C-alpha cells in the first residue's frame, strides 16, 4: 500500500510503498477514504512545539519515532478484521477514534483515554491515516457512520472533538459572551458547537478576513480582525478593547484560544471580565509573563483542553447527522500532493479543513 511518511522533521514527506498491515485478534484494517490535515500534523512535521524563550519540546522526547505516517482524523471502510472482532463487519463505514491510551492509568479508567499518562495515539505514536490502509489496534475505537458526508466526518475525530471539549469547558460559567480566537479547522467547529450547545453570543478573532467571513457564515455574532486592529502588545485600539466594547463594556465571560501564542493569550486575558474563564487549546506556543494578582482578584480560571473522549465523539457524530454542525472541507488532495496540503495549511491558505483522499 501507499503511505505518506514524515521521515525526519522539516524534510518533504515521502510517499512510499509499505506492506499492507494484517489484522490479528481485536485489530481492524480500515481502507482510508479521507484523512483530515490538522495543524498538529504541521507541529509533528516541524518536530515539536515552541516552549518560548528559545526552548523547543521535541516530539521525540514525548515518544514519537520517525519515520511516522501522520493522520489522526480518519474515515474509511472496514476491509479486514481480526478473529476476535465483534460488532464491526467488513464493508462498514467508520470514523476512527485516534486518542488511544494505555487502559490502565486513572484517566483511561474513567474513559478519558485522550488524557492518558502514556498515550498511543494513531497518527502520532503509531502510523495514521495518510495511507491507503490503517491498522486500528482494537475494534472499540471505531464508530460507525452513515448519513453524513465522509470527508467532513473525518474532522469530527480531532477538530470537532477538541472544539467540543473546549466549548464544554468554556460553558462552565454559562457565558453571555464567548470569544473564539483562531477561525481555522478547530475554531470554525468551535463556533458552530458554541452556537448549538451554549446560549452565548460568539465573538471570533482571527487575523485573516477570509477566515472571519467563514466564521460569520458558521454563526459568529461578531468578528474581530486582530491584525487590522492590533494585538494588546501594540497598544491602544487593540483587539481586547474591541471585544470589551462588543460585550457591552463588561468583557468576555469565556475565551477559547485555538491559537495559544503570547499575543492571543494576552488578548484573551485582557478581554476577560471578572470570574472569566480562559480555555487554552492551540499549540502555536511560546511563553508569557503574567501579572499574578489579577488572577485571584478577578477570580479567573485558566485551563487546558486536549482532544476529547470516545463518548463525546459519538455525541458529535449525532450532532453532525442532525445537521446541527457542518464541518467545512474546502480542499481535497491525493496522497502524492501531501506536501502541498501541509505547505498550504502552514501558509494559512486553507479555509476550515483540507483532507487527503488516498
Ligand atoms: P489552522 O491552521 O486550521 O487554524 C489556525 C487559525 O488561527 C487560522 O485561521 C489562522 O489565521 C489563525 N491565527 C494564527 N495566528 C493567529 C494570531 N496570532 N491571532 C489570531 N489568529 C491567528 O489550525 P487548527 O487545525 O485549527 O489547529 C489550531 C491549533 O490547535 C494548532 O496549534 C493545533 O496543533 C492545535 N490543536 C490542539 C489540539 C488540542 O487537543 N489541544 C487538537 C488539535 C489541534
Ligand atoms: Zn488534530
């Protein structure tokens, strides 16, 4: 089978011929129909994450081994099953839950494998969906899908699921005004989910008018271009002040930062009202100096969100089936075009999600 692999960081991915995986026991082989191209694939390609102050967190220090086939948003058809597989048959259309855990740690024991102490995620720690076939270690990680667009369904496994977790966390203080920073693959899902499951007015911030136009189409009540207005760092007339004035001068109740870089977090913190809630999701990275007293004086909550659990993915499939959320898929690439797909994402040319159709 053909697979597109990261051989080493920052080198073009290589499309090579690999032996097709064979299933045993509980394993399932899925013939890939679509694999979403997530910004996290770019971080994997770049070799890690910016920790700020010139420091870098290498994915190899977190257990990633190159060469690796990326792709964690995978939809396809079951093509072969191991002899212990139950409830899944050859020919079924499935979405793969990629956030596999160890099954033993405290998070796994309560069903949050995405928060496992020793994760085994597909497309990160084991070969993923940028390939004609992918091996799923256990049939319990599959969810049957029907009646929804298959390319769009792929994004439910990461961009949709992560946005769902983040919106649930941001909704804990019943926000009247909810800010979403970053109108990319995750942010556009976040807007739709926020409009579906919260009562909040949504203010979306990005630095690209095309993305903000789509944000409005997805239901954002207000949009703010932080590139035009300026970030907090650039002083007066900044995005935080714009958010505060849009929220009737109260400030935002919750902010979800799908970028999570110094300038966006500064904006988020400055825009929050008392009792505000900041949910950090993006992995753009960097570091920040905080004025500590503001956090207790304003009783702020700052929390992280990482992907989501299997049950939430199933709930999300249901929301997609009902047409309540509609993944935005703007570009489709073949396996041979994988480097173009990643390069275009890096250059912010993709609206919503791109998918690879092997
Ligand atoms: P994307 O490239 O599709 O979207 C990023 C968006 O942010 C773009 O619209 C871009 O214009 C905007 N942006 C970039 N810099 C900005 C800035 N300074 N101010 C305002 N807007 C800015 O990316 P994505 O796939 O949506 O992923 C977003 C981030 O979330 C990535 O870092 C990704 O790795 C991370 N991620 C985190 C999780 C998690 O579980 N925590 C899961 C998936 C992805
Ligand atoms: Zn992802």
